[in-house]
C-alpha cells in the first residue's frame, strides 16, 4: 500500500472512532438535554454543542495518545480513550450546567459515557487487529555506537509487530557499506555521533528510508534553535533558556490558580493522610528535604512522610530500593502508590519555589554526583523545577538519568504554554499506570527515588 493510501486509510479508521464517541452523546443531547434547556441559536446551537464534543475528544485523544494504533496495545488504546471520553464529557456537562443555570441530571450523560466506552473498547480491539493484519512489519535495522539493545526494547514494548529487525550493525560497518540499508523501510540510529549520523541520514533520505534517531544531548539543545538570516546566509541561533516574559507571567498565574484550587479540593485527602501517618507511628506528618531549582537556588521541598523517622538516622542519604524497602511504613506504601505523598508540594508551588511543570528538582548531593559523570546535568537548572515534567510523563521510573536529562532539555528547548498544558493533562494518565512506577533496574538509580528524613516537621 502506498504511503498516501496508508495515511488516508488510517485517518478514516481514526475518524470512525471519533464518530462512534459522538453518536451516543448526540442521542443523549437530543433525547434529553436539548428538550430541557435553552440552546442559543436554536438548532445551530445543538450542532455547536455536538461539534464541541467532537473537537474535544480529538484534542484529548491526541494528548493521551488514544489514536496510536501502530504504537500501542489494544488495552492501552482503551485506557487512553476512556480518559479522553471522561475529560470531554465532564467539560460538556459543565457547558450544559451553564446553559441550564442549575445542576442538570447527570444520569443521561453517564449512560452516554457508558455507551461511548463500550464502542471505543470494541473499536480499539478490532482496529488494532485490523492494523497489524493489513500492514505487515516494516523491514528494519538498528545501527548503534555508544548505545546497544534497541532491538530488545522493540520487543519489550511489543513493537516487533510494526518493526521487524532484520539486523543490527555497529556504525563503522554501516559507514563502510551503506548499501546494507537498501530495501529497508526504517532505520534506528542509537547513540551515534553527529558526523556518522549525518552520513547515514543523507543516504536514507535519498533512498526513501524512514529514520528514527535517539538524540544526543547536543542534538536536544540544537532542537530549540530558531532560524535567522545574517551575511546573506541561513543561521541557527541557540542560547540559554530565555522565554518571553508574558509566558512566564501566564505560567506563574496558572501555578497560583491551579495549586490554590487543588489545595482546597484536596484538603480532605490532606486531613485523612495526616491522621493516618500520625496514628501509625506518632511521628511527624511532613518532612522537608533540600532540593535545587532555577539557577541552583536551594529550597525545602515538602512531602508526606512515607518512611520511618529513623530511615537515615546516620545522616547518610540512601536511595530507595523500591516498594519492598523495609524503611517504608504501611501508610507510606499506600500514599506512594497513589502519589499522595507528593501533594504537599502544592504549597511549594503556591510559594513560588516550584512550578507545576518543569524539570523535577534534585538533591544537591545527587546533582553533584550526576554532574561528575554528565557535566551537562547542570543545564536542567535553566528553568524552575516542577511538580511534574516532560521526563515524568514520557519516561518511566527506571529511565536512566542521561535519558531523563535529555527529556528535560527537550522541554527547556521548547517553552510553550500548550506543552505545559499537555504535560499537566498527560500527568493524569500516568497516575494509574503501573509502568510509570516500575522499580529501578540493577545498576540504574535515579535521584527521584531518594527520600531523606534529615529534616522533619510536624
């Protein structure tokens, strides 16, 4: 199948999913809500409400990767689409509330949501099977230099249905005989230096071969460059993180509004958690820990205490060994699994010490260790640290520090309110995904796992 037909067919299948989600809501609207409220512009107003659901579902579906047929299992598609349905329907319920000026009956909306869930579940299963029966795995090669094992990741993430790895080769072999790439559809370039990478890139582009590149840190920094013209020559300008003032002002406003609202809404959770921690061992409810934010400024991050008070009684910081760490209290296991232990950081956000979105703050000792191995690690401190971030949403708990650094630099290179909002929305998805909290593999540790009780507060 040609690339054009491939793309067109996929687009039609994805639109079918959006139509299946829209139909139950349209029936719900016309059979119940439209008869009980005043709709501006009459029939056109009804069309507008249904069109709003259509657009919202597409928007949230893209945020949650609900249409990634070729990249996700059917179960992952279902989960992503349920989140998109929930977000879209909640917004439409609020719209209905505003139109009626009183709280409308939610049962018809819940019935529509149930029908939407059933239809999207069927679509996810059938569309996933259809895709892999119609589109065979692409002949693929992995070319590596400093990083090996990409072919193993393809299998671990169930992408061997899309990429059939015919061979792997060290970059020097490929450079000596580029014809080995002939007949391939996709090439992965893993950890290859710029000169060799560019040689292979040019050859692949010339021969119509798709290339997937794992960028090095320099590539990530360069991705934020913008084009200028000087001396009648095209140039790329790269500089330190320096977003527009209006971006920073709006970002701070969002931080204040969202954190304040969250603290009010979640106050019952705070109260129950505090009582549970206090009742378990009568120790402090919170603990403070020194972390680094923009330009290396230190601040005391707040968390609910999830370990014993004497977890580090000798004053030596120790990495958590995961959920089986004997220092974690029974209540600590629960609040860690639900991410409740992170909620007090909303206070740090309100104070201006943290942002909602940004690179996760590290401890000074851990940051110093990383900087010895990766001097570029200090580049994370160009932006204010955040409660959630690019690396937390698109990485995993056991993602290596190097890869998390690359993700953080990718975020810093492209400051955008749209990206911030996408990360906030995508954070909801990972809250209930066990893969995002998998234990760290042997030999891989991250500062995200460190909990020290060196300074506790009641």
